[in-house]
C-alpha cells in the first residue's frame, strides 16, 4: 500500500497540469476565435493589451474571474481591473465562450504556453 501511494505521488508530480483537463490546443483555437481580434500574443497593444507575460503578472484565479466577467471585477474595485479600464478607456466585453470553467482553463493553459516562448 505504501509503495502504491508513493508511486501515485511521484506520478502526479511528474505529469504536467495540462494533462488533467486543460487543453492547450483547444485554448489556442478559442483564443484565435474569440480573443485575437483585440489581443496580440506579443507585448504589443492592439485594441487591448498584449498577452505576453499575462500568466506571470496575474494568478490563475484572477484570470478565471476576469475572463468570466471583466465588468464585475471592475465594479468590485479590483485594482488591476480598474487600471486596465483606465489605461484602455473601455471594458473588455463579456465573452459567452468564457462562461465555462473548462474554456477559461484551456485559454489560460494556452497563454501559459505562449509565455514560455518569452524565456
């Protein structure tokens, strides 16, 4: 029993998080369909901020909340959300595809992969 528990612990530590429900390819497809019209994968601004480094600047929890409902975060006074509104003079639209946790997780996984290119 102890050997089994040790094996499972080692296995879980060695397997990347993306294999547990996050799909980078699906996240890339969602990004290209729903986000790329306003965001670049570089640090360059388009309509909204560039996405390079976003997963280093923001926590997964913050990104999930932002993708689910940007206006709600601004309304509750989240400092980073309020700053984005101030800087870009608009509020990111709520995207229906981001209502599901799975879709948000996939996009975040894709953005994390994109951030690895920076290194």
